C-alpha cells in the first residue's frame, strides 16, 4: 500500500513524498567517479560521446542556459550510470563558468517548518533540467533525503554549507517501513561560491546540508532520468557503526 504526502517547497511548487518501494541502489556497479575531471569529459568528447564546450570563458545567466540546454538534452538520452555521470560532469563544467552575480533573485518560500529556516523557489523550468534556488539561514540544516530516479548538480552561490552524500548499502525497505538499513557516507565537503556537488540516480543519491555561520545560498540543477516517484527523508544514527568505512544505520523518516 502506498501513502502519499504533498510537500510545498515554495508557493505553487509541490513535491510528492510517497512511501513506496525504494529502487535498488547499485552500490557495487563500476561508476565514473564524482571527482571526474575536465580531462575525463574531454576524452569522452573526442570519442563522440560528450559535446565539446564551445568555449571556456565566463557565462552570464542567459548564456549559461542558452549554451547548456542543447548539449544537456543530447547527453540526457543516455540514462545509464555512466551516461548520467557524463551529463552531470558537463553541467558542473558549465556551472563553473557561470557568473554568480548574474543569477536572478528568485522568489523563495519557506520549506516545511525547519528552524533555522530553509527556503526554496524555482529559477528555471524546462527540459531536460529545472533549477531550484535555495537559501539557508545561519546554522540551518536540510535533513538527509533521497532523489529516486534523479540527478542533481548543486552549485554554491554565496556563504557556505557543509554537504554530505550517502549511498544505500544493499537494498532499503519501503518508505513506510521502520526497518533499519545501512548507508555509507561518500562525500563530506564544504560548498562555497562556485563549487559544485553532484549525485545521480545510482550513486551518492542521498544528501544533507548544514549552513555555516553566515548562512548559504545555492541552486540545484535537477533532472529526472525515470518517473517521478517522490522521495523520503531519513534519520541517521549520530555515530557511524563502522568508522573506517563510514557506515551508518538509517531508517526512513515518517
């Protein structure tokens, strides 16, 4: 049985939280690393698999969209794990050229009742990606949550936030279950202006953010690579069960 909850992330923007079977995360699949460099993408470009960037200079907001959409649409056709990573690394390269001062101020709405507050709002709606801007008050925490069938390229705009990513080990229970499962921390870093963090449908798919003392502003370039089946928050134990491997016990948050 499925239970559905509507979550309004900003005025008029509603995301469905559905407690249903979580798609298996192929943690043992050989994936392209999140730390892939521009050289990696260049090699794929020479092989005809990734569109080569038209230039390497700075881009304002309009130029970023105009030059990103067509190559992104081409890359989006390959939904394999490697294809998603090629897509994400392309977006990260383009985002690195974005002049942050040209990003429009988006009307934001408070997300749920988090205190300190977190705000979201859409900056761009289109295909293959849409862009959600976010702002976090000093010390604010966006709890751990998953992104089924989706990829996200997170870009820092101002301030700083600690961002951590996790992957499910094995297979997790349904969202409605209180049965525990294990996740592994795969990234733990500080997101500052111009820096990026990416997750795909099959790696690093859970993330959480905590703003620094000055708060933080950023944006998520999000794309679906399958049907939108909602998402769930999860609760993590405060201490890892295996420090060396960074393993944590987790349960879906009701």
